[in-house]
């Protein structure tokens, strides 16, 4: 898997290569019969904090249906060739059904390359607790919007300075 061009803020950051390595290192198909390969990421305090900042800034849409509706509406406003960089992240829990991941796959195909899918090493209950502040809530997927929030989340996956990334 080669990630599409990342947001300019990520590409110009000294950690850009580390971000790309992390995205490629854990990449796997969304589901056993799928052909869309997405990064699978471990939860880290930095990643959790970046997702919370995005949520607090109003840059997170909850649920696949809302995400797809927003992406469809945004695509209508794009000029041809305008969407050549990643500008949105579709972050999914790791415990979705095959049907769910097939739908995610269709969404990612329809909105490539501007939407990068990520599977977080967390179940829907954990993602719900993190982003909804509700111990009983579940959340299978969120769309992170806006270039600053997307860059913040992507930069959060880079290992801390001085850390060694193992493949």
C-alpha cells in the first residue's frame, strides 16, 4: 500500500516519512474478501488526544451514514482534479461486520484519493467511550474533516522523536 499524497502540513513536517511508514506497516484489506487496503493503527495517547481535539473542534462526524452523506455533498462542490490529496479520514473500529466493512470499502472507493480509511485497534464500545464521553455508547466509525484536524491525527501516528519503528 502506498498512501496517496497526504495533507501539505504533513508532507512538509519532518515526521512525514515516519507517518508514511506507520500507515504502510499495518496495512491490510478491510475484510477477508476485500481489495481496499487500509492502515490498521494501534491506539496511543497521542492518537486519542488528536481525535479528541478534532471532536472538540467540531471536525468529527459520527457514523458511516452521516460520513457518507457529508462526503457525497462535499464531492459535489469539488472542481475536477481538485481532490488529489488526503483531506478526510474515515476512522473505523476493528470489530465491524463484513457487511459494514464492505460499505466502508465502497465509500472509500467512491471518494478516493481524498479519503483515507483507517482501522483503529479498538472496538466500537472503546471508540464510543473515547469520542462520545458515554460509557455505554458504541461508535463504529467517524469521519475526521478539515485539513488541520486530518493533519493532526496523521502526525499523531508518528512515533515520538527518537523512537524506533519496528516492522
